[in-house]
């Protein structure tokens, strides 16, 4: 059926092409095609596409003999070639197309249709098109391209030929296939006979089988059916027993849950859960809600266990808080020294009872894998309870502490003004005195310690249950509970069943893994899960205590933060009371909780630094005020300041913790330092005019008023006495306060050293400005800066320079090693500055004497003129000699009463050198002409040399004469050796 359209198309195409060829033949110069035998033979050739020669009739027409044979050329055949070029091209196209279609037709048509296909190739493809219709203009023109009657006749003949070819080959193909048709018909008849025979044999076999089944199979089948019925009845009986057991278990579970028997209830739920997991209750409609009932029962059991655990863990804490607060209120009404070391630690029997009480609760929570979540709830409850307890302590103690008589340590102008008028909790806390605030902190400390000790006992009990039950009767129960809880937790975490199917998946994908290895892997996986579950429980257990400690630290830090502006203004001992109790609180809570309190340590560190900064700023302002008011007058040194020096050079006291023997050895020094303590603890406004040390003239009037207070003229340092002024003693007192801060606040030792360096630099610089720079004449009202002022300034500077090494040694015992090098460099530079300052003061004294000498030397020429007068008969030294020696002697008397011998010798050694050089040079330039003038000169030189030799220089020349110099040589040169004797 599929090949018919293509055949018709090919037939029509070939007929069309043939008709076109015939039409062209009819239009050739030959006018009669039917009567010409040559034309008929050519037409038959052209009708066969497989012919080797394809030409039209016009191609064989005789050529016009216009020229002779020897004169023919290729151009003479041009008209012939032009006339046959188109038909020949179409013929080649048809032949090529026929070759391609023959290959395709041979592939689709069997061997029997080869002849028909070959026949149909002779018919043009136009006639085989499915849409072939002569009424279509284009189709008609392609099929009947005739123009004249002869051409129409040729086309009719060609179409008749096409029809004959098709009919001939169709008949031939039918005849070729007729034998096969009749053979197939015969075979179908034989097949029908065989089918009838087969059906008959099947009927016979079915009858035979029926007879065998009735005689042999029925009895055996009946036995099999009865056996199956018996098995079903036994399974039904087992299922009914299971239903009865489950029903009884559900009733028992309800009773156990109602009676809070959590261990028995968990046993029942485990059995029911195993039945549900094993699918033994699958298909039982009566137990469709059993899984939900078991889950709700487990939730109820968890609630009971959680409540019992919370009750046992938080037991008696509230009563303990009430006792602590009542004792704190009693102490607040009766001020005493703080000694509230209430111990909340349980004894051995109480610890054992507490562990036994927690043991069944922990086992139950482990079995349900709820212990980690319960511990998280316990952590939140413990934290909230800690905050509530601290809040309650503050609320109950604050009114009692506020009702106490106020011993304010601040001046009214220094109090922090509260914006809310003093009604808020923060303002009330700020209005507390430092002692009352410390008592409040002590009560909170006791409350926090009670809660933390209880929490630590719970932590230890859980750790003991989880890790240290070897040999205990409940060790196996705990291990089994941990394993069960681990599986439950892992199952809940891996709800998709990936963990449960891990081993079977591995075995399916790797069949070479032996069963033993699979079991080993299963045991290893279970062990890892149990270990992870145990780790999770211990981590949550530890985090509970950590959270409680962090909560307590946060509340304590808030209390300190409320008074952050007040604490820097406290006296040292008052600040130390707050600092020490906070440090003790941090140490205790860290020891109990096992975690460092970084936040509260940072708060305490910042407040301690603020205290040091404020104290330093106040002392810098005070020392500046004292220096500006200093009149540089020598004052008596009270014994309190000598006690400070004694303590500075007592290394056992300052470099180590004081023992009882050490305290007894130095008690005498501190017994005389009662007022020193008040001086060491002065507040920001305590430095005023009352701090000025009395002068010797005033001491006689004040000795009677200050009974029992002794003083001395100098301050001894390593056996060397220093004359002091008011600012020097105040500086010493401040340095001792810095040392106290360094000893009591060792974490800020580096900061304290920086502050000491800063105040020493300022004191040195400001002293230089006031004395050497004569600034005291403007700020202190001094009329001039005298040698006495310079000598006292030298003593103060020398004293400070002398104690700097001891101060450095004491301070650097607390400084970290990493910062010692830089700080040592700074403090050594300061000491060098003090030494330079002292030398500059000595140079200033020498310069004063030199300037006085130059003043007198300028009037010497006028004096020499009077020596040459004959009426001068005075035998005394001249006014020049007497004046200069008088001033030198006065300077010696002033300095010798104040300066040390070494400093005195260094100063006068330079004065002697100046005198020798300046006076000898001046005398050498004088015009001495008369003997009377020479005698005058000799007397002045001898008088000046006598003064020079009396000056303390410690210099003896080779001749045995002290202070020998150029003036001696001048005398010998002018007047001989006898005059120099």
C-alpha cells in the first residue's frame, strides 16, 4: 500500500518527461512522424530510460549539405548541438534519478517486486504524485506539453506505451506470486488439522489430571490446609496474649505514672516501645494510639523527673539566703569587723545522701535522653535564682544600711549629684558610705557563695554518677541508662534512619565484609555514641555552674559600675576594702566555678586604674599648689616622716609579706606614726594651709599644742641628714602613698611607676623654675632668691635623688619582667635629671660668688689711686679685701649650716679657683709705683689668701699649704718668698 503512491508518482513523472521529449520530436523539421520508420524506432528507444542511446528524432535528421566534407568545422555543428543540449540534459537527469530511486526501492521492496519496480521506472514520476490532477493548470502543462497535432499524437502513443508497460509487468508479477499464494493456502489447511488434533489431546490430558487429583492430591492438600489453619490459630492466640499484655502494661503504666514511680514506668515504656519498634502490633486497630500514649507518658515522666531534680538541686537555698541576710542586718546595726565566713559545704554524710537522692533521678533522665535538656533548664533556673537572690539582698539590706549614721568620706561639693533626686536604686547605692557598701558586698558575697557551693555539689554529684561509679551497686544501671539514652538521642537526631541503616547499607554495598566485622563496627558505633552522649551531659553540667558564676559576676560588676564615679575619690584604705572583697569574690567564684571571670576582672581593673589616675591627678594638683606656696624656709621634720624613711629602707617589710616577727620589730616605728596614717589617707581636699610644716620659729608655740609629737632638724637617710622644706616633706608623703598603691594594687604596678616618674619629673622641673628660674618671686612673693634658698633647694633635690634608688627597688618588685627594662630606663633618667639639677644649683652658688667678685673688682682701680697718696697711713686691709672676704665668709656660714661637707667642698673648690684667677689677674694689671701702694697691695693679698685658705675645699698643695693657687704665686713673684710665708 505504501509503495503505490510513489509508483504512481514515478509513472507520471516518466510519462511527462517522455511526452515532453515527444513534443520536441514533433516540433522538429520532420513533419511526418507516423509514416517515418526511423522516427518510430527512435521514439521506442526514447521510451526506454535504460537504453544506452537517448536521442530524439530530430537528432537523426540529415544535415544540410551546404559545404563539402573537407570544409566542415566544429562551428558547423553548433545548431545541432544547441538543438539536442536540452533533451540530452533531461535524459541524463532522468537516468541519474532512476539509479538513485532503484537503490531505495530495492531496499524497501522484496526480491519479487524488482521487475515491477524496474518497469515503473520507465514511467515519469509525475504520474505517481498523490496530488496528480489534470485539472490543475501546472500539472496539465507538465503532462501535456503539446503544441501541434503531431505532438499530441506522439504523446497519446507514449501514454499508451506507459499503460501497456505497467499492465504487462503487473500481470507478470501476479503470475510470479500465484504459486506462493496457493502454497500458503495449502499450509493453512494443514495447520488447521493440527490445531484440531492438539485440542483433542488437551481434553484427554485434563481428564487424566482430574482423575489423578481426585485419587491422590485431595487428601494431602487437606492436611496442608489444616496445618495452616492450626498455625493461624496459634498466631492468633499469641496475638491475643500480646494484646492482653499490652492492655495490662498500659494500665500498669497509668498507675506507675500516677504514683510517680518513674523507674517502673520507664521499664514499662521500654517494653511497649520495643513492641512498637518490632512491628508486633502492626495492623491492630485497637492500639493505633498506643505510640502517642507512650510518648505522652514519657513526657509526663520527664516532667516528674525534671521537677524532682530541680527540687533536689535547689533545696534549702532560699532558707540559707534568709539566714545570711538576717545576720547581715544584725551586723549592719552593730558595726564590727567583717568576719562572715559562713561555710555552706556539706559534710560527708550529707554529700552521700544528696548523691543517693540524685542517683535515681539522673538514671531516669539518662534513659529518656532528657538529662542535657534538663541541665539546660537547670542552668537557666540557677541563673535566674542567682539574680533574684542578689536583687533581694540589695532590696532588704539597702534600707538598713541607709538608716545608719552617715560618716561621709566626701566633701559636699564632691558628691555626685543624682539626676532623679536620689529616689532610684542607683542613687541609693551611690549615697552609701564605703563601709556600708562593703557590708552590702559582703552579704551578696555570702549569698552568691551559698548558691555556687550548692551548684558545685550538684555538679560533683552528676560527675560522680557519670564517671566514678566503679564498684557501686548502680554502676550497671547507669551504664545501661547512658547507652539507652545515647541511642534515643541519636535516633531523635537522625530521624530519617541514616544511622540505623548504616551497617546494613555497608554490607549490601560490600558483601565481602564478614559478619564479625559488622558486629565490631556496630559495637564501635554504639561506644562512640555513648561517649558523645556522656560528653554532652558533662558539658551541660559544667555550663550550668559557669552560667551561674557569669551571672554573679555580671551583677557584681553592675554594683561596682553604679559607684564608678565615687570609687576613685575614696581614700586608699577605703578603696582597698572594696578592691579586696571584690578580688576575694572573684577568686572564690573562679575556684568554685572553674572558669576565669574576665568581665569582672576587667571592671575591677578599670576601676583600680581610674582610682590610680584620679589619685595621681589630685596629687599633681596638690604638689603644684604646695610648690607655688613654698617660701623655701627650713622646717622641722616630724618623726612620722622619719618613720616613712625607715619603712622605705626596711626591705623585709616592703618586698615580702609581713610576718608576726616583722610586725613586732617595726611596731615601734608605726606606733609613733599615728598621724602618719591620717596623712597617708588624706582625701582630695586635705592638702591646704594646714599641711604646711611649722618652721623652727613656730615650733616653740605649737609644741605645747601638739602633745606627744616630736621632731628633728634633719631627715636621716642612711645616716645622712637632709634639711627639708615643706614641699619636700609633702613629696615624701606622696611617694609613700604611691608605694602603698603599688603594694596593694600589684596588677597596676606599671601604671604606678609611670605616675611616680611623672610626679618626680614635675617636682624637679617646677623646683627648677621656682628657684633657679626665680619663679618663686612671682608666685610665692619672695623678694629675692638667696643662697639660703638655693641651699635648701639643693638639699631637697639631693634628698629626692638619694631615695630614688630605694623607691625604684620597692616599686619594681611588683612590675612584670616584660616592662621592667623600659620603666628602669625612665626612672634612671629622672634620677639623672635630679643630679643635674643639684649640680646646676651648686653652679648657681658659684656663679653668685663670681658675680660679687667681679662687682668688687670693677672698683679696684679707683681704690689703687688712693694708695699712691702720701697721706694714706691706714695699716688695715682695703675695703675691697674686707668686703670680698666678708661675703665669702657669709656664704661659707650659710652653706655649711645646710649643705653636706662634700657639696660644700665642691662649691668652694670652684670659688677658690675663681678667686685665684680673677684677683691675681686684676692685681697684675694695677699700676703700683710707690712703696706705700706696694705695702697696701701686699696686705690685701695676704688678707684675701688668709680667707681663701680657710675655705673648706679639701685641697692641699704639694707645699703643704691649703688652697694654693695663682694668687700665692703672684704674691711670691711680687714680694718674695718671705711675703708668701
